[in-house]
C-alpha cells in the first residue's frame, strides 16, 4: 500500500456519528418467502465516536459504540394470535440484566480497517457479547481491492474486497471460516447433508467514514438423497448513518490499551471471534421422562411403522445430553422386548457417556446376552462418526473372555468397519487404528481354524484397506471354497484403479481353473470381479469362449450375466460388444444354452436426487438345488454410490437328498446352507441355516419355513450436527438425522414329497429423515423442521420344482404400496413457554408392484403356479 493511502474508515475527532441498526434472522424451508418465515428482528440506535488515535498512523483508532433504544419484533407482520411478542416490552423479553449489558458502551481497536481488538466486559452473557461483536464487525472494511484472511465474529475467514468509487463489496468465503464450534457429519455422501453458504456486505462511504453497510448471509442445508428435505437460515444486517453532531474529544495516551484502562478498568480485550453459547433447555423432560413417553413406540411390533425411527431419533438427542447414570437407569428399566431398541439408541448416540453406559451394562462373558451384544456391535458398525475410543473398546472386548463364538466373530468383523470409517476421516495413522490394522492384516495366516480365518477375512473386507488386496488375492486361490468366496467378493468392493495386473491374473486363473478345479459359485464370483474391473478385450473374449464348456447351469448363468451387462449398459458393455462381433466367441452353439440360472438388473426408483437399482443373480447346481442367490440394492446420487443391501444365500452338498449327482469339483462338499448380509456398506456376521448331514436331517423334519432373522433393529443412517455462526453474532444450530427401522429375514424350505424348494428374503423398513435449524438466543427461539418418512416392504421369493430337467424356477420380487409423507414445521417460543407453531404436511402413495425380471422368468412362473394349482 502506498504510504499516506487510506487503509480503512476514518472517524473525525470531536464528532458523534448517529446510526440506525437492524439485524434480522429468518429460518424456513429452502424455498420459503420472508412472509412465511419464522424469525425476529432486533433494531436499535447506535452512537459511534473516536476515543483515541495514534498520532503517527491515522488508521490506528480506538472507537466507542453505544447501543440504545433497543426493540425486538417479528421478522414480518403477524396477526396478534401468531405474534408471540405481542404485549411484550424489550425489557420483559431480554430481562433487566441483559438489556443493561447490551446498552453498555464497548470499544473496538481498528487498525488499517481491521479489528485489532474488541473490548467489552468479561462478566457479560455470551449472547450479549456476540451481538456486540456482530455490530463491531460491520466497521471492519478495507478500502482497496484484494483478498485477505481476517478475523471477525464469524471466525478466521478468507475475505475478498472489491472497491469501486465510494463503494466496497466484501464477500466472505464461509467454507474457510475457522471457529471453535465442533460438529460432525455422516461420511457417506449418499446419506449425508450438503450445505451452500454465501455472505456479502456492501459498504458505501462518505467523507472517509461508513455511510451505510448492508450485509446478507444465507446458509441452505439439504439431504443429498432427497433435496426437498431442505432448510435455510437467512441473516441480514443494516447499518445506516442518520446524522452527526458534536461529540467528545479524543483522549491522550501512548497506546490503545492504556486508554481503555483509563476509561474503565473492567473493560477487557475479549476477542472479536464469537464465543460458544451454552444453551440450557428450560422445562425439558429428563431422559427417563422422555423414555417413559416413547417406550411403546420402540416395542418390536412398532418397528415397521415410522413412529419407531421418529421416537428413536428424538431419544438419541436426549441421550446425547444425558449423564451415564441416567442412561443406565433407562437401560435397566426397559422391558425385555424394548431393550434391544434402547441399546440401538444408546450406542448410536456416540457420546463418551453413552459408550461407558453400554460397556458397564453389557456382560460379554455371558453367552445368553447374545442379542443385546450383537445389537451393540452392529450399532457401532453403523456409527455415523465413530472415534478411536469406540475402536479401543471393541479391541478390549476382543481380548477379554467372550461367552459366545458368534459375538467374538462380530466384534472382529465390526472392528474392520470402524477402521474403514476412521481412515475415511483421516485417522488411519492413529495408534489404535494402526494396532487393529496390524492385527487383522496378520491374523488370517496366524490360525488354521476355518471359522477364525473367515472372521479375519470378513474384517478385512469391511476395512477396505489397500494393504489387504494381496491377502485377498492369495486367498482367492485357496483350497477352501468359503475363503475363495469372501476374498473374491471383497476384491469387488475396491476401487477399480487398485486392481493390479497381478490381481487380475489371479482372478482369471480361478475362473478358468488353470491350477485346480473350483466350485461353481467361486467361479461365478471370479467372473463378477473380472467384468467389474475394466476388463480387457482378451479377458472378455476368453470369458465368452468358456461358455459351452462350463457345467450346465453355469453356462446359463454366464450367458444371462453378459446379456444383463449389455442390456443395462454397465461399464463392461462396450468391450463386450466389441468381443461379440467375433463369430468364434459369439455363436448359436454358445448362446443357445438351456438352464434356469439367471442374472438381472433393474431400476427400483429414479428421482433427480437418487437412483436406486437392484440386481438378482441366481446360480443352481445341475440337480436343480439352489447353489447361490445374490440380491443387491444400490443407491447413487450425482457424487457417490452406496451399497444399501446385499443378501446372499448359499447352499451346497444337498444332492444326496434327491439322489442326484453333484457337479464337478463339488463331490465332497459338506451339506450346508447359510445367509450373508451386507447393509449400508457394512458386512455383517453370516448366519447358518444348517451345517452337516445330521443337522440338515433334523432341520428337514422340523422345518416350518419360518424365516430366520438376519438383521433387526434401528439404525442411525445419517447424522449431521453443526453450529452456524452468523455475522450478526447470532448462532443457528442445524441437526439433520435419518433413522431406519429394519427387519430382514430369510428362509429356506425343501419338500422332498413335492420335490420343491423355496427360498425367501423378506425386507421390512420404516425410514424417517428430519432436519432442524434453530436460532436460540436464550431469550427467544425460532426454528424450522423439515422431514419426510416412509414405510416399505420388499419380498424376494424363489420357487424351484426339481421333479424334471430343466427344472422349473420362478423368481418373484414384490414391493408393497407405500406412503411417503413430507412435513414442514415452524416454531417460535419464549422462555416463559409462550409459543407459536405452524405445521404443514402432504402425503403421497407409491403404488406397489412386482419388479420386472426377464421374460423367461415370467413364462416359468406361469408354469410353476399352473402346476401347483
């Protein structure tokens, strides 16, 4: 800057500048108008005068500001009934002490247009000091164009100034602002919340000082998967010069700090950046009282209704403010049937108090507590913002005595999921994460117990550590079919760019059986990896050439898979199309294979915000008994993809039941049927229906067809909490949560009499997403809540009749008619309890349907049901 150039606004000595000042805050849905918004406006007169100036630098000034004639009113005209401030005075709203504190003069040390210090009284309430800081920040202005980092009430922010003839525009990049306020958010972008913010202040100057300052700041928050669930907060400030008159003379002194002390020894430099405000909830129920009010909604019979996740989300908010003893009191008083849901809520709260309460409440040495222990572990796995302490707790549990082997497996599998989430938010080098990484990376080779190797491989599958790829590559060629399947399905989850030539060579060797014979479902999993990893022309050509030389049903499965990729235009479709122009690899002899296995993908729902797809892959053995069924649901926004659900049912060694010959490589397999689920990118502990011939026979004669529960509970799907510091000094708190009540079960029936088998996967869910934006001044509160909810069910049933070959297979995938409701609530309240609430809602019905599968399936279903009839 040139010497002698004016850096910032300059006040004249012996002059009092009289301003009018208003600040208003509005909260509403994203597209709301001022008239319908909740909020309020604070107006006052402000007197500004110069107290001291450095004689060697005219831009080094100490300025006094005094607020008077304070008024608080609604943000827009209201009827008497809807105006909570009707009949109130400023003193009755604020209280005598706060009003006195707000009208007490305060000082700003301005040097070159920047606030070097802000002086007020330490004993003043934080809300009062913050309002004063909001006003003081309007005096901070740079008269030259440029980008700077500066401190004001919003924090330490990057700011851009544009100066044009007596007018300066200040644009603050709010994404860069650093404050003491801590928040958290869900790391999955599909389930997360996005915020758009802007802040612009326009200054006009006259005779070297500010004539007016008009500031406008907006923050909009929206749920990524449904952007109509959105709320905004709008803050405006207006400072206008009304006139000037003779004022006090400036004081003498060598520096600003000495002058401040001479004015009032109690004035202190308290910093221009806003301080935290502790909000106390007056008249709010205790956690135990809240629990008593909602406990009926958390009984198992309510889990398919939206009232369950709604109550769950509200309970989490109360638990987050509660001490450990109060949380334990609720856990110990809950009924046996509601207790698993309370465990879901307490664990999902993710506070140190709630974790301590859970660790004290659960006894992992007791095998009878399996249900509650597993619910605790799954809630840890689904945690929206886990910390290293949660991982440490699971590590300690795994090292201690555990009564149930199922729980021991779940602890390790979920530790893998926590490693992935902590690495996602930059915590991969934390000591505890390093310790667990080392343990799970070295563990598969340290044991020969099959169930333990599977457990560690599943933990690595959840961790998605790049270092685990060589381990999966090795186990993909193992002699144990279960290891092959886990390793290959894990490789599918990695970014395509991590699939090295070594990995691809291994997977191709498995599919083409270059070194040994593999089970069909292992080869099918290998084919999935090849086709999902940017396959080369030669890889695709070799796959096509293998069709015709595979076991019967696998021929049909591979054909169906390739047709599905072409029809659904998946990434591999282009290279597949090129390879199929070759008549040797693509001819009638290969593409006219009969069988019942299939692969099909389709759209479940499409909206501008979210596209949901499903895929169904089914592979049979040559005898007509199910070998593998795999159902997937994916959700994708413009930015990210989420593996919402995978339910895989596997069966093997059942040929003896119907005196059939096993397929090649499957002659010595033990009888087994089981189910594995992956939910919201988290692999859960697999469930076994039966294992071994004797177990199979006892289940055969006692099989009721009743489904076995795989996952049941309440999940905190999305979780976003932040405090938005407004330039006016006010604060807005934003809380967005999504809660899901889910019940997934699966079953398998075999009737030797009718030579028929039936597998079913039943999904029941209720979803609630709420977004709350509140401005709480402790003397006045205004807020908006946007929410939507839905209840849905999805059934997937496979019926196989194996009395003849090719056997008859019918696949059904049905969704019921389900309601979708959206709500908007606006509220304003006073500490006295006086409040105004307005609610709006709309409900739509989405008709049920049977999801389309291929035409061949429709023809087959007709034959199955005709023969049953």
